[in-house]
C-alpha cells in the first residue's frame, strides 16, 4: 500500500461529531467534514450530542457554544468528565469577538475555536491540525503513563530483589568468616586463598545489594523517610567513621572543617549518612597519596544547610559527569561508582538529597578535582509551625 493510499485510509477511518442547533449550519458543517473524507455524526443539540458521544468512537468534536437546554459549555463539561472522551479534541464555534466565551471554553477544556461566520477554506486545515495535535497529545499521555508504570515496577523490583538477596548474602558472609576462623591453620594456603575470594565476593555482592536497597528507598520519596531532628555536626562526624584510617593508610589527608552553630535538621539520618559516606568514599578513591579530601558543612542563608566534599583528584568532564549522575552508568574514570559496582554512588546521593527536598550540587574540572555538595532545606521553622 502506497503512502498516499495509507493516508486516505487513515482519514476515512476518522469520525467527527458536529453539533449545532442551526440546521443550515449543521448541514454545512457536515458537508465540509465529508469533503475532507471524514465520517460525520450530526447532532442538533447537546442532548443528541451526549448520546452520540456515548455510542461513537470519535476523533474530533465541533461544538456550537450557543444552544438551548444543553449549551456548548455544559457539553464540554460532560466531554471532559468521562474517561472515554476526556482527551477528545474539541473545536468550539462562537460569534466573532466573543472573547469571554472563548476564554470560558478554554477553561472548560476546549482544544481550539473558530468564529462565525466560518472561513471554510481555512477551517479544513484548522480541523486537520487539531486532530493531528490531539493524537500527539494522546500518544504523549500514554507514554507518560507507561513511563510512570515502568518506574513503579523498577522501584518495586529493586526492593523485592534486594530483600530476597540480602538475607542469604548476610548468612554467606557470616558463615564463610566463621569457617575461616574455625579451620584456621588446618587450611592449606590455596584453600585459605580460595575461601578469602569467596568471602570478598560475597561482601562485594552484599554491598551492591545494599546500594540497590538504599536507592530504592530514596527513589520512593519522602513517604519512606524515617525523619527526626539530627545535629549537622554529628551527621558529619558519624559519616567519617572508618574513612580516617582508610585515608591515612593511602597517604591522603582527610580534613574536616568544623561546623559550629548549624544546629539540627529534620532528616532521615541513616539515609543522609549513606549519601555523605558515598561522596567521601568516591573522593578518597580518586585521590592520590599526598592529596587532601575536605569535608565541610555550612549554612546557605537561613533556609539551607550545605555539606560538601572536595577532593583534588583527576576531576571529570561535564559530559561524563552528566552520565555519572544517572543510575547504572559506568565510565573509565567515573565518580559515580566503586571500581566493581553498578554506578550508583552519585545517583544514590542525588536521590537521597531530592527525597529530603534538597539537591546534589556537583562541580568538576578535569585535572582539578571534584566538589560534591548535599544542599538540604533547613525545615526548623516549618516544623515549629
């Protein structure tokens, strides 16, 4: 079938409802739509139009606003209040210069309008445009609904898989460690090495599952947060546990700038520690012996608190940084993931910040290091109110 034949067939399948209490105008509207190749349903008033809307699958409605009993405004309300016709494109017809009626019709859901007397030559193109635009809008709404459903399914899948994997992995890590200690010197060197590989692999997989569970909780939004008041300086100090010795062993200076007077913020302290620890871990990972990693908390005006991590590592390009903010993106020098992880470092921190009504601010220049900052709302006044 040629493109022209397909186009003609597509037009012939379209159905248009024309509604007007003036029989001459109604007949003229029907003729115009028929000449365009559309199937036409005629209705002499709003009641007949309502019946037609219930019985027909339509692509467009042409509605006169001034009709007795059920006028065009009431008909618009009926069209938009039913799921079957809620997205139907509607062109309203009104007297020339009746601005108030046009504005009211748009508020009630009209797609477009024409003024009487109608320029039928221009109207043909206008009607085709409204129909095509209506189809595009319907396709977009369907795509948005499918994307939202996919996002919900992904979040649910992360949560279910994470919990299903977490329990056996915890047992595996614990039992391999117990086995290694109980066998002790009885293990041959090769057996001890292989058992160490098993333990390392289980721990690495356990970290991956923990990342997925953390991301799933953060993406679920504020409803999943377990918030309470928590001191900012304690949050920073708790997040440093284990990193001071790790940085010292690598010859990296871990500097913490005191944050007196910042008080407390309303937050899920466990999740925020998770976010900050990932930023600190990435900063250390991509630093060299002799480099400095600085963790600093400060107040951004009266409405926000900022906790930043600054390293002097290799930095990263703007294009690669955008990729690293997306989950599961890996790059040769990505700040977003551990060396063998899923690319969740920065995405997790970003999701956690957003779930608190904040944001992750990242600035990087190749060769000059990276600054990653959690900018969080100070909700003290809101909570007191």
